[in-house]
């Protein structure tokens, strides 16, 4: 399918019913901190710009075979999705913009030297260890720079009013990772290194062929596939990174990797806490044992990590020495909320980034917030505190959500969560049903699956966005309009980081590392190749009927 190029609002294919340390910036009291930006309905701009979005250009592999470099490729067209309402021909001339913002998801800011990582499962799943992971901080900062540079929403031209992160902001429930995330978003200096302050200690200088050894002449498995030798890579990877912070207010949603060690084990376990901050790390594991452990993780049969802990005990003689670091400690849900409320991380606001003192007292990680005069956002907590990577929405949260939807029955509502409808086996069907019974709910926006997907649910759209750690490393802008013809439209536009598509392997500057982050992710052995989704999952106009809001 081929749609009309560019961001012009009314054009495109139509799909119908048949188809280590962190130093934050100055405290809030010492810097100008605007409140959340409210947006009144405004006429759509005549000349919205596709600059800086995937409408204009997309990182595309060049040449063929082996390790491939990236370069500038053609953009992705905008596709009109008409499964829920028929678009009128003249809507571009009568629409007004109701909301305009950006979504980050699955940033996975990684402490790659953390003792609790199970990189040795790489042979079982490519997500256990990725060759690009050591550059995650530089990559996220480059994404922040991209959002700061956008002139406005690419469909309407309306200024972006905030950024929402939809979970897995961190990778391993690690205090250092949380500090890096909050500093990157709010502005400041980050040293993405734990343990020895002078050197990297991890699998990439282990001498093991299972992992890419960038500074070594060893013909590891990745170099046999064409990965380069890059002298100085590991030294550059743990150098200080400077983030300008977002120029927009931002809000936070929690994911399973934020609250659970490994993204799947119950938190507050004394053994795992001691191991996380200690001086021993497992680098390698016999294939059969790795397969058995991965089977348990994948099926969710070991939520408390009993098999995992036993494996670490069994292989204690093979553990390698690393420098202990209390900064690697797991954080509790309460500490997660408190960190967001810390004045050091207020940045452009709002204080708490959606979480309030009431959230802290109740240890409740869900809330609602005002997006614009006509639009409200609701952020949910779909994590399983008892362990498991899949999602859960309990009865208490569903009751709260039902009351919030009644309270905001005269607003349009956008719902945010980490997990998707098909990755929330406990409460997901009830949540989908509740949203469908409230026609003023327009969209459910989430992540988790690391894949772009847009799904109609009768009266609302589910918008799932790819991660920023796996290729194609994307985020989205989302714009809501009233078309003035009895319909509404949600425009979704994917964006990449500001890093150049083409890398220079001699450039190990912060910008050069961000570019390399993307290239390595494309070449990662075993990576999933379907994560970009289909055309109708990428840059879209999602049309809805405009129902009466009072229910």
C-alpha cells in the first residue's frame, strides 16, 4: 500500500472495516519551572512540518549481507484508518486541534554491569543481552534532543504540550538506572557506570565469544557476523553524558522492568538485593541450564525467582569478581514514587510528573491529569508486584478508573499504561470492556511489546508503540483533533532520535555513540524484524465517531 507522502492531514491510504552516578540540574527552586501546559482548541496550522519525523526520512540499511550500515531512507506515508468512522473529504479545512504531545516507551536505560542481569541467556532470547545496550543513555538523550527540536505536531502544527513515558523507563529495577532516567528527562549530567569508577566490568571485556568484545582482537560470535572492532568503545560507553532535559512537561507511567528485578521477579527479596549490590557476577551458563531457566521465565512459573536464586547458588564457584556498588540496589514502589517527587528531578515539571504526595502515602502508581481544556489523561499501573512480566489490573484499580471516567464524563479521555490488552491476562478483558462502555474514551496508549501496533476496539483505538532499545528505536507524537463534521481524529507519527542515520566508527562522541546505538540495534543477532509493524501501525490518522460525552 502506498499513501500520500508527508503530513498533510487529509491524504493517505484509507483502511476501512475490511482491512553509576547522575547529577541533576539545579533544584526546582532555582530554575523556572512552568506548570503543565493546557491547550485550548485551536485551528490546525496551515503548514505543519514533517521535519524530524519518519514522514520525512527513516533509518534504512544500505547494501546487503553481513553487518550493514544505515543511511537516510524514504519516509513512511500516513495511513488513514477508517474502521471506526468514515472520514469526510473536507475535514482538513474544518478541524481544530485539541491535544498534541509525545509518547516515549520502553527506554530501558540499562546498567550493563549489574550482577543480576542474565546475559548468559542470550542463546535463548536476544533480549537477554543486546550489543547496543551499553549506549542506552546516549540514545535516550538523543531522543530528548529530537523532541526538543520539533516545531510542533507534524499533523496540525500545534505545539507539543507534554511527553508521556509508558513504562520500562529502566531495565532492572536498579537505583542507578532510575537516577539516570530522571536526570536524562529533567536535565543534568550522567555517568552511566557502576562498580569501578575507572573501568568497565562486564561481559563485553570478559573474553567470552558469546558477547561482542569491541576493544579486543578476539573473533567473537558477533565479529564473525561482521561486527567491527572499535578500540575505545567501552571507555567511551561509561563517559559522562550531558542531557539538556526535556523542554516540555513530562509524565511517567510504570512498567514491569521498573518495579521488578529482571522485569519478572518479585521485589524486596533479601537474596536478590544482596546479590545486586555485591561483588560477584555470573557471566556464562551451560546451554541446557539456560534453556531451563528461560522456559520458567517465559511461562511465568518462577515469579519469586526461586529457581533463579538456586542457579546463582549452584554456580557460585564460577562467579567472577566485580566491584560492589550500593547504587545497584533494587528500589521499592514507594522509592520509585518518591524519586519522581524529588525536587532535583522536577525539570520542566510538573512536580512528581503525575505522582503526588497522596500517591506516595497510598503507594498508588496510577493517577489522572488534565491535558487540555477538553482532554484528560489517565495513567494506569499494570505491573504485578508479586512477580511476572505480564500485566495485571486489579479490582481496586478498575473501580477507581470507573469513578474517574464518570468524573470526567464531559471530557475526552486518553488512557495510558505499560501493558497492552493482549499482554494483560488478569483484568485486561475487564479493562477493555470498561473503556468500551465509555465512549468518551478515545484511545488506550501503551508499549511493552516493543512493536508498533494500532488496534480498533469498537469505540476507541489502542495505540502500541515500539521501544527505544530494539530497532527501529522509535517514539511517537500523538495529536487529537475535532474535525468539525461529527468525527474526531488521532494522528500518530513516529520519530527517531536526533542522531544521524549514518555512523562514523571513529566518532565516539556523545552524538556519535547515539548514532552507533541505532546501527548496533539493527545488526543485533536474533533481533525481531517485525517491530516496525505494518503501514497502518506507524504514521496514521485514526478516525472516530464523535459521541456525546455525557454517559
